[in-house]
């Protein structure tokens, strides 16, 4: 199985349409089973296409590009809050497998979409080698946020983890994995397993360098983007992607890709 997570920084990037095409080409080349995307936005005033999807929805345009390669990829998207005053900002999960269940839910105390700290999670289930597997695309808040405590968000996220099936939590957790006794360690204390840590082959894991949105004063190299599981699995490789070394940069975050045997 091959997985990818990426914070897309959508519609804040120069040459955005070219970067969507590049992402689609890479997905086809790598043949991922599941792709978790964050900061997947659409304009508030764009034309409605279907349901809550509008004409410039980043995920919808990505699917259009994937369809040009005659792939079977489909996706589930929902938005959590208004960003930059003009976008409905959300999350998506793509898969080439048949989606048998999909769900979105709030993990913050706030549920007002006008409030930029309001957070939702999207989840899909698909069958892989006769086993149902759950995938979550996650974009959590910050460790020291008094209004929306990180611990509370994690608790609400894990309330969904009620079965013995394999579960993947993929995304931007907004907590630097290089810092001890904060958000990253809290995630591990809840029994989650970092696929990077147990991979047979891995790189440095760095997904952010310097200042980005939400980390305005940052000058460090950060590992914010993670692929976590509820079980210790046979992880073969964990690599940062879209970092200028393994594929071109297409966002203010780099992505993470893993391959594993289930």
C-alpha cells in the first residue's frame, strides 16, 4: 500500500493550476492507494457544481486532471471554516479504491465556520485485501492554543477510533515532532504509531522550512506532517516529497509518502 499526505496551501500558491497538474501527474506515477490533503479550498462565490462542491474546488480540479489519465480516483471533501475572507477551506481524501463509507466531523469546541480556528476532519473507509481500513485527513491546531486546546482536538479525533480495524491518521498536525513533551508526544501517548519512526528506510522527515502561515516567526526546520496508525505495521519506506529533491515544491509544506505491507 502507498499513502501520501500534503497540506496544499491551495489558492495561495503562484501558478496554482500548473501545480495541480503536477500533483495529478505525480499521483498517477506513484499510484497511491490513498491521498490525504489539507487546506483544500474553494471560493465562497464560485458556481455550485454538485452538493457542496464549487467550480474552483481544488480537489475537484485535481480529479479532473486525474481523469485525463483514465484513473479510477475519487474523493471526499468537506470544509471546516472560512479562510482569507473568501475561501471555504477544508480537507479531502482521494483513493483509487471503492469508498464504502465517508464522514466529516468537528474536533474543535467551535463549530462556527466563520471562525478560522474551527476544525473538521474527513474520513473514508475502503476495502483493501478483504479488510476495511479507515483513513482520516487531519489538520489540527497548536499545542499552546488556550481557546482550542490541542489535547481536546486529539480526544475528539480518537473518539472515532472504536474498532479493531487498521486506521491511518494523515495530515498536518501543527506540532513539531522534534519538540518533546508537546503535541507530537501527546499523540504517541494515546497509542498512535508514527510510520516514520518504524519505517525500514526514511529520510529526515522535515516538511517545513522557515516561515509559513500559522508559523509566522519560525526559523527552524519542522516535522509537522505525519502519517500515524493505530497499529505497528510493516512500513517499508517513509519519504518527504515535493521538497525540491523528491519532486518539485508545490506548497509551503512538503508532503510525506509511505509504502507498507499489510
